[in-house]
């Protein structure tokens, strides 16, 4: 964690906040307020939000202020993403969100230990920095990005780490979607414990 980010989670480097439709995974299609925290060292070469990586680029913001903003929208669903949000202690932020009657959802690579209280955990594991077992145990949804054919074996390896109740998704990497989507379709038809997840917000041209 960066030196100037207090351990108590009351200040967090905020890259952006926006109200949109959850585009991916189990909750696709539902309105949600997104909180995007800066800072990530996982280093996915195809990451679609590389501007988030350097935490120093994003102002330390009071978690209380973030909660105030998040409370103003019709949907109660709040998605915390990044960057890699679990770099930070999310205990304070999620406690305050839940106290305000909001539901807490996280998008994480699982590369750092779990902090915070979550109504929904989406684990998107990466080859570049393996997820910790503690996050895999608690994941409600496993969403593996398919960049090439070897990612099907990587997906099965990660499916062994999650609980029986965890939903399983394969999502094409955006720049390879034309090539990989037909392979995912075939894989899901042959292995129906998996479902396909598309980045629907990109087709809709919304954030
Ligand atoms: C930008 S990440 C931030 C949260 C966290 N660092 C993670 O990777 O889960 C949000 C989601 O977008 C996915 N993602 C990032 N770049 C992508 C791309 N080029 N194509 C498809 N999905 C992508 C990630 O796997 C993750 O599920
Ligand atoms: N609409 C929309 N849905 C999303 N689901 C996960 C996202 C993320 O970047 O974490 C994301 C995003 O950036 N936009
Ligand atoms: S872990 Fe998430 S934010 Fe970090 S580089 Fe990978 S996709 Fe991007
Ligand atoms: Mg995104």
C-alpha cells in the first residue's frame, strides 16, 4: 500500500465514480454506481483501464464523501472496482455503504487479502499475480478473461479454487473478442457449468 494512504481506510485514491449499468457477469443489466479506486500492480497487458495503475495520479478522497455521492442514485447497488481495490483496507468504506442501506459489490483480481463486508464478490483471477485462496473461498462469481486458447485450462484451474455455489463465467478479452467469442460459445455448449459474459457496456457505448 502507498505510504500516504491511511491503514484505517478512511481515505482512498479515487479515480472516478459513475452511475451506469453493470455490463459484465451475473449482475449484467442492473443499474449500479461504480467507485473506481486507483492503484494496481497486477500488470495485465490487455487491461482496459491502465490509467488506473498509478495510485499517485488519483486524489485521496474521504470514504465518507464517496458514500454521500453513492447514496444519491436510485439503485442501491454499489460496485467497488479499480485498479485493484483490495490493495486497500475496504472495511470502513463498505461498513458505511451498508449502514446507508446500500449493497456492496466488488470487482477484484483476488491478488490481495480480502477486506470489507461484501454482498457480492466477483473474482477475475489473473495469471500475472495469482489470487489468494481466501478470496476464492468467498467468491460469488468467477469471471475468467479469455485472451487465448490457454485461458480455458486456466479457467478450469481457477474453478477448482472456488465454492460449489460460485457462478462460472468466461469473458472474451475485448481486443480478441472477434476471435475468442466463437471459441467461448463452443466451450460453454460443451461445458455448461460455464456461462458466457460479454462486456455489454462497450456494445452499448456507456461507461
Ligand atoms: C479493470 S478490472 C478492475 C478490477 C480488478 N483489478 C480485476 O481485474 O478484477 C475490472 C474487470 O474488467 C476485466 N477486464 C479488464 N480488461 C479487460 C479486457 N481488455 N477485456 C475484457 N475484460 C477486461 C477484468 O478482468 C475485471 O473483471
Ligand atoms: N458498465 C460497466 N460495467 C462494469 N463491470 C465491471 C467494470 C469494471 O471496470 O470493473 C465495469 C465498467 O467499467 N463498466
Ligand atoms: S488486475 Fe484488473 S486493474 Fe489490474 S491490470 Fe489486471 S485488469 Fe487491470
Ligand atoms: Mg471496466
